[in-house]
C-alpha cells in the first residue's frame, strides 16, 4: 500500500470542540527539506498542496522535495498543484459545462457509467458576463436589461441549471447577483477551508483556479489563485493536478502612502506599467513592505485583480489583521475568522513575511498620480495631465496628411507641447499662444447628429460616447465607488450634466454596492447624471457595452470619427469595448464620471473646465473632487456587515426568472441538433482509446501572419458580430435573424459559431493582406482572398495542415479557451511566435496544438517569410520531449528553403502527455475509460 504520509507531516489540530487533520509544513523544516522563513508565502501554499495530496501515483514524495527545493535561482523542476476549488464565469463556464456533458456522452457511448465524469473539487459558476447594456440612463434600465438577458440566454442558462442538478459538486450563482471576482472576494473565498476529505475533517488553505484571467483578484485576501483556460479548469475539476514549473517569485516592496487625489485605480495603473517593464510573465508576485499597511483590502484586491495586465500568474498580499477585519466586514462567521488566524499562525503564514525573492521591485505609493491607460492596452499609462497632448498625438498619427501644412512650431502648439512661444510674442514682449488653423485641426471637426425627439448632438474626434463604471477591478472597492458618488453629487450641485451623446452606465460588482450607495444618499446623484444601475455583471469591460444609438454609429461610420470610451475596467483591447470606438481608456470611477461630464478626451482636466455653473462660471475638476477624508468617513458610515449577510444569504437561489427555467434532467445531457446555442462539440465523438501520439508536420500552409500583441480578443472575440461574417451567415442559414445573433461570448456553447469566429475580430490584421482589417486571408496556392474560416475549410478538403505565424506576446489577454479550441478546429497544428502569454500557450497545449517559439532574434519577418511558403516541422517522429528543439523548413514557390530552429513551449512531462493525446481532456477521458 502506498504511504500517503511519507514525511509524517499529517497531524491533528484542535479548535473548539473539533479535531481536524492538517498537513504541517513545519515538519518539513524539522527534517531539513527547507527553511520556511526563506520561502515566499505562495510557494509555501503550493508546498502544502503537494504535501497533503501525496498518493504515490499522480503526486509522489519526490514532488514534495521538488516543491520544497525552491530558492531565488529557481531549480528547473515541476510541481503538481491541486487547487481546493474551481471558479467559473458563464462565458467560459458554458463551454466547460458543454465539455463535461460531452465527456459524459462519450462515457455513455462507451458503455461506462456517465457519472464517472464528476467534479472532484467544488466548483462555483457565477453568471455575470452575459448582461448587456441595451437600456441605460433610466430607473428601469436594470429590469429591462435582465429581462433581455434571459430572453437571449435562456437556453444557455438551462444548460447551467442542468449541470447544477446533474453534478454533485457544482453550484451556480444566478444572474443579477454580481461579478464573479467580487462575489469570490466578498463571499466564496474562505482563506482557510474546514472540509470533509478522505473521510476526515481537514483544515487546508483556500486555493483555486478560475476560467477568467482576473481570478488572481482573490490574492487581495491572501488566497493563491490564478486564471486558466476552461480546458485546464475542467481537468482540475476532474481531479487532474495542474502540473507547472516551480515559478520564480517577484517581491514588490510597497512604501509610503497614496497622496491626496490619487486612487487605488491610479495605483494599479502605475503597478501594471512598472511590472510590465520588469517582466513578470510566468512569475508569481507577492507584495510586502510598510506600504501594505496603508492599503485597505479592497485596494489590495484592485491591484491583485490586474495580475494578467501586469503579466504575472498571481499577485498576492499577506493575510494580516486587515484581512481578518475585511472578513468580518463582509459578514463571514466570527468563529471561522478565528479559525483562519489559528491555522495560519500554526503554519507560519499569518502576518507580514520577509522571505527571499527571485527579484525585488520597489514601488513608492507617494509617487502615484491620477492616470488613465489606453488607447488599446492596459499597461499604457497616461498621466491625467498629459491626456490632452496624448490624444492629439494619437489623432496626429491617424490624420497626419491633414496636418502637413503646419509649420513645426504650430504643430508643437497643436500637440500641446509648445506652450506659449516667445518668438511669436507681440510688441509688448508677452508670450502669445498659438491657435491652430481650424481648417487644419481634425479635432475641431464636429458632426451634428439628429438623435430624434427634437434632440441633436455634436460629436467629433475625441468625443466620449461611452462612460461606464464597470468591471471587477474597481466596483469591489468602496473608496473609488463612493468617490464617484461624491463627485457626482458635487457636479449636480454645481449644475453640471453629461452631454446627451454619452452612453452612461453603472454596473456594480455586487448588490452590496447599490446598498451602500443608497445608504450614503449618493445613488440619486449618479442617476441624475445618467449613471443608473444597468445590471450586476461585467458589461462594458467584457464587450457588452451594447449598441450606440443608430445616429451616433452612423455618424462614426460616415465621417470616420475617432470616438472614445472611458471605463473603470481592466481591458481596453481593440474592438473589445465596441467595434466602432477606436480609442478606449481605463480610469477610476470618479474619473469616468469626470470625463463623462466633459464629453471628450482631448481635455486637460488640470487646467480646462468641465463646464460652467448656472452663473456661467467655469467649473474645474478640482472644484468637485472629493477629499479623501470625506470618502473614508462616508464608507465608515455606510458600509456594514449586515449588508453582505443579507445579500449573500440566498446567493445560489436566484429570482423568479431563474426558478421558471425548465432545465433538462438526467445524468446525460439531451443534445438538441437544432440548437444554435448548445451543441455537442466534435472533440470526443468517435473517440479512439489508443493514444494518437505525435509525428512530423509536413507540407503545411500558413493561415495567418500576425504582428505583435495579438490578443485573445483578436483570436476569439466576445462581442457582437454581423451577418456579413461566417458566424453570422451560419446563424442566418439556421433561421436566426441578425437582431438575435447576441454575441460571440454568448454562443460559446456552439462550436459551429465559435470556429467561424476564430481570428475574426474586425481589428485583427493579417500581414498577408496589405492594410486589410478583419478575419481575412489568402488561400495558397490560388492566391485568392477569402475569410479565414473559408480558407481553413478549403485546406481541410485538401488535407493540408496549417500553421500560424506571430510576433511577441501572442495570445495576451483574457483566459479564453475558444481561442485555442477554435485554432484547433480550424486545422492549425502548430503556431510559431516570438513569445506567448501563459494562458493562451497552455490552452494550445490543452488542445494538442504545438506552440513553437522562434529563437531569440528571429521572427517571420527577419527570416524573410511572407506566409506563402510550404512548412515542414521536423524532429517529432521520435516523439516529443519537454521544451523540445525542433526544426522548421519553409519552402518558397521558387524552391528556396529557409530553415530555422524553434522551441516547443511544452514545459512539463504532463504537457507532453496532453499533446500526445490530442489534448488534456482527451487524456483524462482515456484514463477514465481505461481504469480498472
């Protein structure tokens, strides 16, 4: 019999009247395996998981030794991590449920009990990514949006309700409750679990993976958790450890405190910018230092939330007194809070730690200034005072030909850099400002728009057409939400209003936010400016901003306007917020309201007025910006534990709409071949029990040649799409009118739509086509231009394998499993890039697609490739090894060969097994169907 406690580390722990079991890390130190004080906290958490889960099969004694061997110069070993739970959101959760249902169908077809497929760890799915802002600026906007949400998504929700009943370890938080990460922070997160396991009562650290890249937000309360693709999450649900290389850990030392006027959002934009420059991809990040005590737990969570924007796997804070106070504030049971303290103290995990780190980064909180980020990447911070100059430069780059007639000094003045030019001063010698020629200035261009009902508006380049308080990053944080409410109050009292062309919305992360805004008597002021509650979900940040008024959209198209959005979110990638909005900026909730009031982004809020009061006097941002002391006093008077206990008391119950859903029943899902939302995917049909293995890829063609920072939004868009695209054409062929298309995100349970939407973002640029945007390519050897999907179908008919070429940061962004699933279904056998973002790379492996990386200094451009070549990938006939060195031979039409080396980004033996099996779920299913 295998010894599941080879180190004698399993001991009893007494608390109250209960005796628990726990895996005691101090035993490993006593045996000389490690010095706990020198290990980063996150590594100790990984070590505990490995130690507790030793079974002699998937996790061995050597795995414990490997995890304990961490040091700043990290050894090249792997660890099998078993999370204590899994968190899903509905856009990524629906395809996960569809895959689990498909696995059950495959088991049933094989004559096995379908209940072999059952989550082994608790899974919580929060429906939060489907509500869309169709209605806004009215008191009934929330009810109308939720009603539409159910109309559009009832079929998907029925599938989720089936899963809730069919699986023992699967819970669903119905629509209208909150954003997954805020619900996780305020309610689901336990910090420490007291759980029945292996027929005993155990204590263990709360750890998780989630199918959303912002899962690390839970690090704000000291919980280790990160985002994975749905494919990897499903395997984790089914008991498969997540095998990973022992990570480097970067320590971020915080010092000082935030100055007056700076918010947690401003801080996170600074941290994101700084850590992107340091380079933390594939690394853990831990925060420490005296500045930690100057941040509230919601402030910490705001920073942790943007781990994927920083590039890190996790961004975690220590569990300290502030954490316990937050657990109390959010209504957790006092006895559990005391258990958290006692358990973590026994493991040496409570309070500030001073371990060794691979690298240390210093961040001075006092240097933080009000900022935004954009226009299309969250790490591109723009100081608020530079926004006017920044946007003018942006427009200058786009409309350069219209500015050629400026002389150098005039252009500098127009860009906001020249100030007053002494050489242009009058006789009195005073410097005179240079006013640009209105005929040459694109930003003076205004278009009058008839909004109907006698209303008109003027919009132009830089006009803010979406102003949204949205997303988990900020709506979990009372300091910035209350600041937005106070700023709105001050603006209303000054007589300011939002221009009628601005689409305003407020999407709180939980119902508790609405409660404390009401108690503080601030919600009416936000509503006066049009920031009515539109839903409790991700909305604008995920691409569910909803349509703009038709006259606005038409004006943008007709006049090629560079309009803008400003949102309190974490993502602003191209075409994500709205396909017609060219520039999108992340900002704190109070700045979202400020720019909404201004109605334009080409403004300096430090010097330019937002508008005028009733007496015609200018009103500046400084006139309405709330003091930090007032914000904190309002929070103290308005937020209390009873709000959290009340709102989360029946979190899994749902409203009358949820009760009315008639979901399928039974252990095996009843597939509907006529459905346009939920269809059985092809991955496990005609499933062979034999492992397919790998072999050389011969005579492949290139589907796309891509540049740098191609995101998962480019690869697998989440937003709306039209009837002119393959996905829309498929829906129309199946009787769906364009008005009912919904979004790509909502159709993720239907592989027919999703593979047609892969590489179909309206802003993606395939370099095979000069200056063409959208999902188009050239079919070789015919040279015909066609859609990516249509080309892939022709290649499939010709039995031609495919590759994709890309630059650096391939697959950055959301943890979107369909970015990899769609790549696989298009027939892509390998991607070749200069570098990858972690989740997309791992998702490709999870689908059996080889992610290959050019050698340093190489790129498809530097090698003289253009995508017309034939590609052979050699070195696989003898199997695949970890980080295997392979050779690619690209043959041009004239017979010239370009040979270059690549590295398979397959970093662990487990990842090799997944590729050899055609994917991680294929591997798991084979194990389930062939076990004794």
